[in-house]
C-alpha cells in the first residue's frame, strides 16, 4: 500500500510539473499571437493609409523589362 501511495505521489508531482510547463508554453504562445496581431493591424492600417494610386496600378507595369 505504501509503495502505491509513493507511486501516486510521484506521478502527481510529475503531472504538476508538466501542467506548469504547458501553461508557460501556452502563455508564451499567446504573447506571440498578440504581437503578431498587433503587427497585422499595423500593416492593415498602413495599407489603408497608402495612396489610392498604389491600388490602381497596372500589374503589367511591374513586369521586368526582360519579359
């Protein structure tokens, strides 16, 4: 009975450590997601504030001269 209790305590300690590690991983990933969302918003705002002539350009004008 004592050995079973010891095994359960060991498994519990390892499980708690794993949960803490996973929690930190999720926290770091959420911070990365938040940073990426801020960057996307900034890029979107930059695109919206760009001059309208940038949107109206012809893609043929961008073909390199060797084509």
